[in-house]
């Protein structure tokens, strides 16, 4: 009788285990790779200029500033994913090969948002942790003093000419004139959180989709359209880039500064089962 | 005299000796002389748009210099050849009937012969036959500006050296203005508030087996690979003023609403087709020759390889204007883009944003036709 119970329990457990294995966060296999060097940024609130394009009463308008709260510790890679890091994913057959000649100690560049997604899935698998691209809010919070507000003065929205000139000046002004080639990790120094090369010469893919927000006369959102075929690349200035583009340097627009390079870093997101456990443990 | 002295008297004596031994330049033509300090493009040396003075001898000094330069933001290196160190070489402005007396000097650091062919000059390969010099040498040649217009000049040392030197940067332009200035088709005088000179060049930088641009320790090392690539006629770069982005960002060309700008555009090799995004050509001398009536209201003007065009445009709206070779593949992918940065007051009459981008009105909802259908989009749905 007792034996029958035990067998029944075992069978039931095996069934559940299969379900658990399909749940994000559950460990399907022991990690094959050590976790990357992460920095844990403490929770907090900060002043943030919303991303996307805004109209107010049907006229182009500045994006509103808002206070964003980061409720949980934000675990983010200390440095951008390097060419050597990315190479491992390519060798494992999980990431599309990119520029094979890149120096291993430099950030991987000429990667699309899709490539970055593939890397995040692979890294999650081989480390048995969960990695994803940060949102623009998370990136801005982590970048801290390196985050550059891309708001234009209200007067810039008076006419299309002034808007074009103000945007051009802001983006050209953010160009430090340095070499556009990717540099060895650490070249652009660390910010107050110890994150290196934030807003250096490699822009970083985020998970944030392009948004167009229509505000009413009181400044309240009336409608919002998002286009997730275009993602936000964060860096010295924000750039909206189609998700399949690997090199935005050539631009595609006749005016305006473009990201010198496209790369990425990931956040670790203990969602799912592990997140639940942490939550239950009151962490 | 072997005494080394730093006294002023001795220095004057030494200088006099140098002057005495320099080759004597013929002083046969009794005309006033004007020495011009050339400036690097896109800027142009000060000049009169029309003149009441009689013909002069315009003296210019041009130094041939071989040097390695960077031609894009990726650090791609080109073993370049230049006149006066810039690509393009400086614009020389004279008036019809003036004489242009050119002292061509070849830097001692050079390795190759150089010379100069002025399309505006008549005879002896535009002066090329009279100016072929080696490193550390100089030659003086004078030509009469008989035809008003903008004309290319370039190095023409012979054989495969000709296209190679040109494709390495050795070209510039001359502007011969009518003595009484520019005129429209009805003979009314035309003036400009600013002038910019834009030189377009096609470069051919070989790649290694991995597709990376190669660099070479010397011009001689670069020659064979470069010539092989040139023969395929597919440039690696098509640029304005010597490099990708030479006239964008911090180097965008400033102008103001209401200002008339004269734009000279030269291309020594390939054809180009110039367009101002959001602007026009008010008066266009497409072949560059001022004896012909200018075309008006032009959207895109053709620049024949081996020639220069002149365009007058009055900016009417503020903003950023792309100035491109309207083969947009060359403009965006290969580098042939410049920007004008124009300050001033916006005209709602010329253009107004009636409705900012936002959601489609319900009755206007359109979707792409399914791929199997060849019909038009049904707007009634």
C-alpha cells in the first residue's frame, strides 16, 4: 500500500516536473557556463524623459518627463557583450555569425536586435538563469549620469525648421569626435554603478518599441501607437532602428547623427519560478 | 663664405643669394599682378563677383603632396595625392581675360612626378606638358582665362598614373567669372551672398579576403591592387570633400533664409547628379559655362565626369538640407552626402504640417493587398 502510494507520488511528480521544465526559470539542465559579470543596481526612482514621439493637440510636442520607479534590484551586465562572448553562441549554433574579424576584447557590434534576442535565449539556456534586453527605462536608470536627456526646448517645436535644427545640433553635439571603431572594454570608463562603457561609441539595443503618443490639450495620453518592428537603441542619444539592422552608421535618413555601432548588454531577470521563490522568501 | 652668423646683415645676404640663384621667371606681360592665397574647400578665397578693373595676372601657388588620409568614420586609409593638401584642391577664381600664373611645386617627400591640366586653359594638355615635375622641383605656367565658367583641373602625369592620381584626390576647379558678373537668361545681374565649392570624388580602396579595407605602407604598395579595382569601375567610396561626412555634422555648411548661395560642384571621373533635398536650383549652369543661359527651377542637375556645375539657390526655409548625389545608393551607402544648415523663419505658406503623424482616420483604413492579388487596395472597407 505504502509502496503503491510512493509510486503514484513519483509518477505525479514526474508529470509535474515536465510542466516545470517548460516553465521559464525552471532549471532543465545544470548550467554549462558561468554567469557573466553582473552589477546589481539598487531599486529607486528617477526622473525620466519618455521615449518616442509625442504630439499634443495634434502638434509635435516635447516628450513628457516622469518619475519612474525601479522596484526591484536591477542586475545588469557590467560590460557590453564582447565579440568573444558572442562567438561562443555562434559556435554553439544558436546565434547568427556576424563580423568574424572583430577583436575578442571589444564589444560585439554589427548585431541586430534579433541577434541580441538569440544571444539572450542562448545565454539563458547555458547558464540556467534568465537574461533579456533591458527596457529603455532600465537602461536609463542603470546609465545614471551617463544618460543624456534628448528633450528639446519647447521653442524647438514651433516649426519644422527649428525642430530639425535643434535635433541636429543636439545629436551632432553629442558626438565627441572620437574614433567610431569599437574600443577595448573599459575604454569609456565606468559610471557611478560600476557599469563600463555606457554611452560610449557602441549603442545598446533595448526591448523598447518605437511609440507615438498623442496627448490631449491637458497633456493626458489620448492614444498610443507602437511599432515593435523598430526598437530603441540607447547611447549618447536615442536612436530608433529597425530590428533587423546590424549597422546603422550609414543612416538611411538624409540628416541626423546615427549610432556609430550597434551592440548590447543584458539584464538578468529572475522571473518565473525563481522570481516567485525570491518573492515568497521576501527578497 | 663659410662663416655661420645670425646677424641680420648676414641673413639678408644669404636670402639675397637664394633669390639670385632661383630660376628667373619671365616678366614679359606688363599687367598688374595679384597674388591669391588659396583656401581649402568648401570655402573659396575672397574675390569680386564683377570687376571694373582691367585684366590682371592672378598668381597662385599649388603644392603637390602625397599623403595618407582617413576617408571614413571606420578609419579606412587611402594613400592619397593632393594639391595644397586638400581634396578637392582649392577653387581658383579669376575673371574672363585675366591670366592665371601657376607655380606648381612638388613636395620633397613625394615619390612620383606630378603636373596639372587646367580644362579652362588652351594647349599643351591644359598645361600638363609644361608642368611635369619631380619631388623638390617647381614649374611656372601661365594661361589666359578666355572662357567664362567653372572648369576642372587635375593631375595628368601619363598612362595609368592619370586615372590613379585623379582617383587619389588630385583635382580641383577654376571659376572664371564674366568681368561684369553672372546674369540670368534675360541679362539681369545675379549676385550671391555665399559661395561653396564641393568636390566629389570616387575612391577605390581594395579589401582583403575577409572583406576588410586594406591599408598600404606606401603609394607604390597600393598601386597594383588599386588599379585592379579601378578597372572594375565600382568605387568603394563616393565622397564630397575627401571623406565620408566631410560636410555634415559640425562641418555642415551654414546659410540663412533669404541668402543666395552659389554652389560649385566638380567630379573629375564619374558622372554625378546633384540634388538638394527640400530645395532647388534657381539658376543652373549644368555644364558650368556662364556664356550659356542658366536653366531655372531645376530639381536635379547632371555633373558630367570631368566637369563642374554652378548653381545659384536662395534658401527659403530653415532646417537641415541634404545635398546629395541623387543616386541615393552613392549618397547613403558610399558617402556622397553633405548638409546645409539653414537658420531663419519658417514659411507656413510654403509648407505646413496640417496633421502630425497619428492614427489613420477610420474611413481611410488601408491595408496592403494580399500577395496573390494584383488588384488595387479597397479603400471602402
